[in-house]
């Protein structure tokens, strides 16, 4: 390529994109408006417009192995659900290991991305950049990768009576810690993951916290059976169960979350099924409700001078002097010169990556997605796919077919999920990643592995759906991928090995005959499951 690939943002997605370009031998420049890497995962005390930042207590909602980059596992001693400081440390180690920072231009804000005068011929872009220490410059780019995430522009609703309210109203985008809110009476509006975190955090210092929700929601924990990470159950097998037996899947999951706490008893039970929403994680919320520190309420009817009146309780005012809006984000790209259409918070992107109307597919939005699972591996596979597209090693369908794919995606979304801003970019992680991997040529051949490497086959079907599997074969494969897949439980357990004198007592011995017997007993069941799944898939397609 004559000009470099321009990457916007040096958070996880941006550095992943930079590393992908490096793997493919492409020149790339990453522009970052702040003075450091990390994006969302670098804590900042102050609130800066257009810059996302975690709160001081943020812990990631996906486990370290599920969240791992496909050729760079996190340190085995790191906690399975990492504090944001460890996430940032992991990213810094990644950047250092692959020597990525040499191509990052800090304190450079991208103001505008527009088609070059000869775009129809070259597919190139003009990128206007402003350096904090100097003037604006124009960079010619062979391709552009937008990696700014979706926690940029807060959705801030207004309420009846808001002009009379004398308290404080903030969005979770601006919420950093609870130090300024001791002794307040707070209301958190919204029960997504940021709303859960804010309600729990505030309940430690506020006199009272009210949690307002229009429809309730299913709340899951990070801990699965026997204390293993809950997202280890994100597997191909469980995806097949969900695909072909959705009622059974929903019933079992609803029974599981209700065994932890009865959602109806706690006023959290929604009318929709378990799979109709993005998972909301909170380990502490039920106990905070149990002890009265958090009180679950309905939708807001109106605000008053000193509080709030909830729908269905018109005769009672609740004293509130702090309102935290956990109301999500709006999707927009003011610097892209209209090249990515967004309607009702729904971006018009083929494969959730490329605008379908461009004559040259040289613009990508990476990581603008909400997978049911970790985002980092998804962004990595998106980057790998896009680079193959601009190198003309993946051929795209016609524009009409791309538009048809987007329409089908939107239709499927609306038929499954409740109406919400966050569900416009929701994807089922296993089939989505597999669809990209098929075109990349890096999806493992399970049929072949069934006969040649049964142990690996079993892990890929029944075990957690790890990013390492997409380095087993195909372009830029990684020799350590098989070992990383098979030893995932060893690395998960390593985080718990903090009492060294107990390690020998905790070891279990298994004879080789036990493993052989286990393999034989699962062989028939696995074959039957595959046969049945393929047969059903054939019937569905017919």
C-alpha cells in the first residue's frame, strides 16, 4: 500500500488493530488524543468529554482466559476476573511484547476523516489530525480503522419535573468513585452492568440507594458451579443447545439464576426470557438488596424539588438528592463525514465492521459491538478479517447483498432482544466469531479433529470458546495455541494457588485408564450430538 493504515484510538481495539497490521506487514499509524494507552481501561479522576474511563472499583465482567488475545495469554497468576489495573497492565505488556508503541502518536486528536479527491480510484482517505503541541495536519491513509468503542457519547434522558430538582444528576460516564457522595440519598436509573456497579458502590456510603428499573432483568454472577468462571459455559455445545432448544436453554438458565436469588421475590424478575437481554453481572447486588442498602423500584414518574415519585406510587415522594443515569450511550461518528450511517442507534455496518455503501471497503469500525462474552477477542478477529479485506484476500459480496445481510441482522435482533439502546450492537459470540474465522481460514476443523486429535476436539466443543482456537490453523497461526486451549484450566487454577503448603494436598491423581474410559464414554455422546446438530441444521436450512 502506498500510504499507511490510520488507526484511531490506542485502547485495546486500537492496539489490537496495530498489531494485526504489523503481522500482515502493513505500515500503520495510531493516533491517540490522550498522553497514554488504555482507553476505557485507564482510570482517570476527572471527567473528560469524549474520553471513556472505568470507575475506581471496576472489575471486568469476563474472565481472563476468555478475554485473552489469541497469541498472548494473560499471566497465569492474575485473578480470573481482573481489576481494571490488571487489565491495563495486561495491555501494557501486550504493547511492549509486540513493540507497538513506536507507531502510536500521543496527544493527537483526529478531527475529520473524509474521502480523498481520488477516492473512487484509490479508496484512500484524508485524515485531519490536530496535535496538542502543534497545528493541524492532513494525513493520507490507504485505510482507516476506527477504534474508539461505544462508551463515548452518554445517552442523557430528561424527566418530568427535572427543572425543579435541586439535587445532582450525573451519568455513569462521569461517575468515578463514591468519595463525594457519603450520606446522600441516591437513585440509580438503569440496571445494565454500569448501573449495578454504581448502585453497589454507592450503597457503601449513601444513606439509601434506590434502583429504578422499567422492566427488571436477569442477574448472573461471575462465579459458576464450584466457583469456576461463569463464562466458561460459553461453548459451542451450549450454543447448539440454545440454537436448537431455546426454551430448554432459557428454562435451565432462569432456574440457575433463581437458585441464587429468587428474582420475583427481589422485584427483579422481567417479563422477557433469559436470552432476550444482554447478561447483567453482579455478585453483590442481591446481598445489598437483602440488607436494605439498595431498594428496587419501578420506572420514574416525575422528579420533584427534593426527590422522586415512581410510577404506581403517585401518593409518595422519596427523598433523593443524587441521581445517577445508567442509561447507556448513543452511537455517532461526528468526525467521519457521514460515511457511517446510524439510525435509531443502529450502525449500518456489514459484518458489524464495514459501511456497505463505499465503492472501496477501506473504512472499518472495530469493536463497536456488544458480544455475549468478551469483546477483546472479537475485536481482534474483526481486525484480522478487515486487513485481509483491504489486501483483497477476502472478497466481499455485492453492496446489495451486504445491505441484505444488515437488514437480516437487524430483523433477527429485534425478534430476540427487548428494545434497548445497548441491544442494537448485540451479537452471539460463538457463531459471529466462527463466521469471520471461516472467511479468514482460521476456524478449526472439528470434524477432522474428532479423528485426529480427540482431546482438542472435546475441548473445542464442550470447553470455553477461547480465542486461542483461531490461531490453531490458517494465517498467522501460533505454535502455542493448542497448549493454550488444553491448559486453560491450569491457568485458571493458578490464580488460586496462594497457599503454597496446600498445593500437594489439593492435587488429584487420575489413572490413564480413567481418561481412556472417560474418552470412550463421551465418544458416542459427542458423535450423536454432532450428527443430531448437523441434521437439524440441514433441516432448518431446507
